């Protein structure tokens, strides 16, 4: 969540606001360190995990916001104090902002819009002093903001492609949506999508960064094959998903091997796409199953649980029924 954008919007409207951050965690807790919510007079955005902890944090933040108090740190034992089953301890940092903080908030919102960034933190008497840094020494108190997005090239603007961009809209993917057909894209689309009308979709792979995920679902099996072959031959892409059935997968594997694709490059290839066990051919359901698979693959790469590509910031191949294509 882009917390500083929400804070800037409130301050620009002349409204106070508060931010509650999970500052430290010991043991089991509903959210990790760095989880945040932003409270304004109109409502709140984000979550620190829900339940009794969040209810109490919102009540305290609202009280402090009305009183204009700038900063507090509170410690909560989730089991004894709040009756939550997690049982760990959480330290919350609550900050109140007014219009005097607008310049600083705008600076942080600008950094947030550009992507993930890190700040060092010093707790002053009534506010938090933050400095944006590229790296920090051991022992420094730091926070992380913004989203580390995974680039995703989506080839094909048919029914499933349209369902996918909607399902991916709130998630940390930067999508290039590629099709060769004029008038193939809808008039409106999510902010994380860039439409590309390409006479030669295969050539678009030259612009893709290492670690980019690919999904292939064009109107043409020949074009699908050309894109998949180029992607696997390139070897920089950790997920090359192709919509289709088990028989389509078998045909493609045969042709790709005939084309000289090395066996170790097939680790990135996934057809059919989506989580095992979901067999519906409805576009929205295929999209949901595919997004879940992308999130799983992304997390496995970022945490080093599978090799095969650079994580762009910070799979199984089960037999499934056909999905069209």
C-alpha cells in the first residue's frame, strides 16, 4: 500500500491523519513488522492484522488525531491483554500528521511512487525523523516503504487476458499487455498496466528485464509457439506460462525440443496455467487460479526457495483439463 500518497491526499485537503505501523514483533503476530494503516476523518486504508489489536489501535489513533498529539509507541501482549490466539507481542508506532508536515510527506510520496525504498529512523520527542538511504550500517533502525513490483509481460488481449489484468490490478506486478490486433484493448484499464500494440509481439521480449514473468495467450497457436520458443531460448525468464490443455503442452514440448531448446530451460515453462485442482474454463476463474500461481512463484523466487532467475526487485506442472487456447 502507498501510505504516503494517502497521507499527502489528506493533508492537501486540509485534514489531519494518523499512521499506525507495526514497529516490532516478538513471537507470533497477525502481521509482520512494517505493516501499516492510515486513518483520516473519512476512514482508513490498510491493515495491521484486524481483530482486537487493530480495533484498539484505531481507537487510540483517532483519539490522538483529534487531540493533535504527534507520536506514541505502545506495546501489546496479544494473548494476555487482547485475547488473541497469536500469543506474541507487538509494538505499535502511532504518528499524527498535520499540514505542517506536507513538504516532508510529499517528498516521501514521490519516493514511494518510484518504487520500493528504505529510510533510517530516529524517534524525536513528537515526531519521527526519516532519511531516505540506499544502504545502512548494522544496527541502524530502518523502515521499508513502497512496493517491489515484478514485471509481467501478458501476450494476448482476449477474454482471459482481460480477466487477468483486472485480477492483477491491486497486486505488485508491472504489466505490459501486448497484442497485435488494433482495437483489442479496452478503453480503460488499471494503473499498473501499459498496453502495447505490437506488429511483432516476439520482438517485445528484447525489452524485458531479467526476472520478468511471461503469460502467453494470443489468438494464434503459431504466435504462441514463437513467443514461447524465443522466451525459453533466451533463458532470462523464470516463469513462461502458456494457456492451454495437456495435449497442447505435449505438442509444444515436442516442437520446442525439435527447435533445439535445452531441457534445463523447460523448468520455467508452465502449461496449463493456474493452480492444480481448479479446472474451470471460465475466464475469471482461470485468472484467479493463475494469479495465485504467479504470487506463489514470485514469493519462491524472492525467498530463494527455487533457483532460476534474478528477482527483479525485492512449479509444478500438473496435468489439468484444457483452458482453451
